[in-house]
């Protein structure tokens, strides 16, 4: 019989080994989409689309919670500045800047169900931190965008 337990949107954890100093608190994220390129095969008066030779993965977008000491933001800021130093123009070796990321999706009983591993990750952008006097009870968040070479999905 088929499993009809719906997955809840809050049944996930992210583990990105960017920092050994502390944990990032992810509020929102998901499994990125991807697409397969196509080639057109000419045929008499039309072209037939066929699968191509390249897969393009969408970036991984995450919303992170900000702690009082801005540790999350500062750690990611430092990571990006290390990759491309604006003062010296120095660019860090690409492979020295990458990390592996793990998305664990759990069942409604909090057992691991799927592990998605992202390989050769690097943070490409950090959005603004917005402070506002009109929303005191709301936690401050910011978004990051992560590029990676590929990901693997594994059923546990």
C-alpha cells in the first residue's frame, strides 16, 4: 500500500560545513530545481527537441536567522571577502573555497527519510540585513545563495 503521510514543510535540517565555529540557523530552504539542455534535430520542415548534454542546477537559496552578535552574517561575510579580497584584489583558489552541504529531510516522526548532499558549494551572495522599528517581535533574517557542482539524493 502507498504511503499517504504528507511531508511537512518544517521537516528538514541543513548542515553546511562552512564554519567549524558555530551552527547556522536556517529558517527556510528547499531542494533546488534543475534542467536538462536540449538539442534540436532537423527534420524536413521542423525540428524535434531531444535531450542535450548538460544539466543546469538552480542555486540553493536559504533564509538564515541572525543572532544578536551577527555571528552568522559576519562568518559568511568573511568567507566571501576571503574568496575575493576587495583591498588586495587577491582571489582565493576555487577549490579551497568550497564545502559540502547536507539537507536532511525527516518524516513526521522525525526520522531521517532523505539526505541530499550538495558538492563543491560556495556562497555567491548575501542579501541585506534589514532593521525595522515596526516589527520588534519578528526575527531578523537574510538570504544567501549557494552555487554547487551537483547534488545527490539518497533515501535512508
